[in-house]
């Protein structure tokens, strides 16, 4: 009997529901092609949940996520809720869901499609072959350390503390080694061990764990050097693992190598195989409701879900190949089109990708 996987679907706000809709069509086609079986359960999340339930993350939505094997999320937010108090802001729901589901790592691939190289600000010869993943620690470090103000000798001072413990480092580094094992088996651990004590602990832990993954080639890279090398030789990276703040900055830098926000997928993972999958972009209120958003980031997030949560590698590759073949054939949504008059809408792009899927 086919193993039924439960998917919590949180469309969210703005373009969220429309891009998620196309991703679900792709999932349904892969059910037919690969004999997979999904059960979708929809929940209110973000601004729409504030409007209908008075909170961005209602308990029933959390329950849906907690009984699911994976979550597919669109995007949240919009001008309507921008002036709300903190607890009634859609983004508060994002922090809440990550915390409640124990998601401690954020995974962002940056893959350069040959046919979209001209969308990047870097030269094609630098970009060629770029296919990397940034694994960012999500729940520790300076963003979560103690913060306070005090009166110092020269007036008011502000303090942010950066704290990591061994187990926080260990779990993310193991996850990164395991992801590297499934890819080109190269891992760059990024830190600032020449200056920071948390980085020295990070490096110690990485070195202690590394012998357990003898097939993965490890290098330590200082964060400032990594920022430079990402622009100079991005194709030499495979998996990059780093702490929260360095990862925040480097993942945005890596993302921009590809040139378009409408193409970028992401995953947030915890212990075990459970994961939350979403496009990197937001709810794009400027184009919401017009049917012109690019669904590719969300569709590629499904490929990530298949690979990282379910181990459906063949179906994951089929999705990536379908996206590539549609782009190679010259089809574009407005955000990546040179000739905007020929741009496809959200549904038309989704349909082309579904039609291109094959075993
Ligand atoms: P955004 O990513 O929504 O949009 C930035 C620009 O990129 C806009 O011009 C938009 O039209 C375009 N764009 C984004 N995704 C696109 C797509 N799939 N296809 C075509 N064009 C696309 O960022 P923003 O404008 O800074 O934020 C809008 C709202 O989204 C805010 O309320 C913000 O808080 C929220 N946001 C949510 C998330 C999330 O849900 N994870 C992430 C980022 C921003």
C-alpha cells in the first residue's frame, strides 16, 4: 500500500495562496507519475488568520502542522497589518511556528540556471556551475542572546550577547554533513574563530564530528573570506554551514547570485525528517491578485521537501528537470522575462511545469 504523507498547507497572504496552488498541482502530478500519495490539510496563517481568528498562528493551524509530515507555506504579511501591535503582526506567526515546531535550521539552495545567467549581476564565467546550499542555524546566537542597555563612562551603551552551546552546534553541523553526503560531499564551515569565542567552540565541535563523515571534504572558512569567495568563485562551494547571523547575511548574498527572488526555495528543519518548506520571497502585495507571480520558488520548495523530508529523490529531480526544461524553452513569468509582453501568468507557468514533468 502507498505510504500516505500528510501535508499541512498554509497559503498565507498576498501571492502566497496562488503560488502554493501551483505547487500543489505539481505534487498531484507527481502522485500519478511516481505512485506517491499526499493528504492535504489547509490552515489559516498570517494576516488572514488575524482577520478571521484574531491571531496570526491559531491553535488549530498549529495542530494541523503538528500532525503533518511536512508543511508547505506561501508567504505572510501586507500593508493592511503593518501598523498592528507586535502580537498581531503576520511575521510574529512565522517566529511562533518555527519555535513551536522546533525548527532549528534554515536551508537555502542557490542554483544558477544557465538560461537565466543574464538575470544576475555577476559575469557568466564566474557563475557557471554554481549550485550551493547555505545551512543556517536559526534559533541561537546573537539574535536570541541577552540584550540590554546600560549607562557607561561615555553615555548609554547597548549590549547584545552571542551564546552557543555544544549541542546546538552539534545538531546543525550533523545535519549539514548529512546534506553534504547526499550532494557533492564538500562542506565549508563558516565562522570567525580568529576573534569570537563562540566561533572557536563551533570549530572545535565541527572538528570533533568530522571524522564520523570521512567521505565529506571539510574546509573552515572565515566569514569575511566566505563573503568574498561567494562573489569570486561561487561554484567552488557545495554546502556551507554557519551560525545564525553569518547565515542570515551569507544566505541573502548567495541568493542574489541567481538574480531573481521568484526562483528561490527554502526549508526549515528540526530533529528527524519533519520540515517546513516555503519560497524565500514575501507576499508581494504589489502584484497580489493579478495572477502574475512566479510560482517556481514554491515549486522548487516542493522538490526540497521530497528530497529532505521524504527521500523521494527521483521525483525531486523530476521537478527540477521540469522547471529547467520550461525555462530552457524560453517560458518566463514577468519577474524574469526580458520581453515582458510575452510573460506568462502564474497558472500558465504552473501548467507548463506540470506538463513538462516526466518520469
Ligand atoms: P517581497 O518578497 O514580497 O517582494 C519584493 C519584490 O519582489 C516585489 O516587487 C515583488 O513583487 C517581487 N516578488 C516577490 N516574489 C515574487 C514572485 N514570486 N514573483 C514575482 N515577483 C515577486 O518582499 P517585500 O515587498 O519586502 O515584503 C512584502 C510583505 O511580505 C511584507 O509584509 C513582508 O513582511 C512580507 N514577507 C514575508 C515573508 C515570509 O512570509 N516568509 C518573507 C519576506 C517578506
